[in-house]
C-alpha cells in the first residue's frame, strides 16, 4: 500500500513511513566543475609556504572526487542513526592521543563530528535563543504527531499534544543529557575557547531539569 508522506513535519522518524528513501546522495556531475577554466588553473600545481613547506595540489579529477566523498560523508554524518558510532570513534581517537590532523582521514573525522555538533547545537546557544528554538522544534513535533494520528498511525514519542507520549521538558533534558552533552564535551576538548560552550550546555541542562521537575509535580 502507499505510505503517507508528511510535509513540513520533523524528519526524525519520517523515514519509517516513507515509501522510498534514497540510499545515497546524488551530487552534481563533476564535469560541471572541471569544465571551468579558473578551477583547472588551480590544480596540478605546487606552491611553497613562507616557512618553506611544499604543497602539491592534486589533478582536478582527484580533487573533485575527494571533495564529493567528503561532502557526502559530512552530510550523512548528521543522521542520528550514526551518532553513537561516530562519537565513540572520535572519543577513542582523542582519548588515546591518536587524532592526527596531518592525515586526510582524521581531518574528515573532525569536520564530520563538528558539523554534526553544529546540527544539534541548539542547547549550546544562549538561553533566550535556545528556548525559542526548542519551542519551535516542539511545535514541529506536535505537527508530526497530529499527522500521525490523522493517518491512524502510532504517535511518536514526545509528539502528542496531550503529553501522553512524554512531555517537552523531559524530551529536552534527555536530548541534552544523552546526545548533545557527550558530543559537546568531545568537540570542546579540541577547541581553544570551548569552555563558554560547556557553560551554556550546563546552564540549559539545569533549566530543563528544573522544568521537568515542575512538569512531574503538575502531573501528580
């Protein structure tokens, strides 16, 4: 049977109900890039830095392929399906001092985890910004829950307006506690000025813990 497609609702669980989902991203034809004269002029060359190091730019075909591979890897890395695996790999590298940014592989790992953190970093923003976006996300959850109910499908966790599938503060507290905080700690360990991010995470987590306690009291 044809499965419903929810337009404008949260994407976290929509793949369960989609009839088809692309297995891979389909990037533009690399020929569209290699045909440009300025691009051709930048490849297959070498140059020296002020400290005497020599760098070689690969030919344009290699450069396009590497760029394509990196972009696909980074975008797919924002999928929560790979969150715990990616974080565990990154933590292992930093905990064993094995992260070597002179290698392309490890630079990709760092960029991939940084983009993933940026994607879920709302709890690392100032309180007024973070809470407003939390409200908007929760409303998006409710819209999806409404659509699921209309279709006769089970309503996803935290997406029922009546709170029967979980209340907003619990959702936010759990999201920070189990997803964003461990990821943020790992990323901040590699930043020279990451302490302010940690402070914002701690403050927002404390806010939602207090809000959850209030929710629980009101529900009794």
